[in-house]
């Protein structure tokens, strides 16, 4: 069964950093696109960053471009989201999601993602 599990959330001060991890099981990571999404209190879920199937092509929301970095570790079947220069508006529950054979920026649109994790909370506050 295809599953993804997020970890690494927590409380951080503005300007700080966190690294989230998304561990996949039941599939070969290289054939699946992985996306990171977030949902802030009272807001709709939005795409943050994703990596498309079979290659290292990465896509980012404008709001996190230059601050967040998504990467893939195929040997460990894990995708990471390195978050730097965090802002209070980054506070949200962050979700990892996956789908097979997604290419291009569609991996940043939640309607294309098929299997979702339960989320990990990131709080950016002084």
C-alpha cells in the first residue's frame, strides 16, 4: 500500500529554519511525484513545493521561492523540505502527498495528488 508520513514540524522563531521529511513506503520514489502542501488556520490548502516524477525538476510557490528547498533521497525513499527564513505566515499544517507519473508543475496542484499523509504542524512565532 502506498503511504507517506511527514515529520519534522515544530515551533521556530521568525527567521529560523526547519527541515521536514516525507517518508514513502509501498512504492518506488523515482516513479512518483511528491508535493508539499500546507493549510493555515482558517485558510484553504495550498501547494508549497513539489518534485516531479523520475527527475529532479522542482517547483515552488512564489511565496516560498528562495526560502524553501525540496530534495529527494531515492536511497532512503524520502523527500525533504528545507525551510529557511521562516515567517509567521508560514505557520500551517504541512502535508506530504504523492501520485504516480506526474510531470511538470501539476505536482503543485492538490487535485492531482492521490495519497496524503496526516500532516505535521509548523508554528513560526516569537
